[in-house]
C-alpha cells in the first residue's frame, strides 16, 4: 500500500493517514499535528516541508484494522 502522495516528483506524506493528524474545527486553522504541536490553514506536511525544507519525519501510518495504540509523543520544544 502506497502511503505517500506523489506530487511534482516529490513524495509527501498524506496527513489524513497519520496518527498525529487531527481536525481542529477552527475555520482559520482547520488542520493540526499532535506530534509537532501546531495548527495550520494548510496540510501540516506542506507546512513542515516549506518551513524546514525536508519531509515530515514523524509521519506514522494509522492502522485501519485495529485501534491505534497511544504512542508517546515527542517532547515539546519551547
């Protein structure tokens, strides 16, 4: 199963398939990433790529067949 979306010859993780992705229900910032502790108007993977220049390193595929185990999240950097 291919978990990456191919766009302009680069592979970008599909956030909707990641255990850390969530919908905030805030009109101005509808998408969020629990692993990196931020909300955004854009797809979080696009924000990470544009701000750091590298693909998201914390992407973890959801398991559709069973309940996702709670993983320990990376510690928040102040």
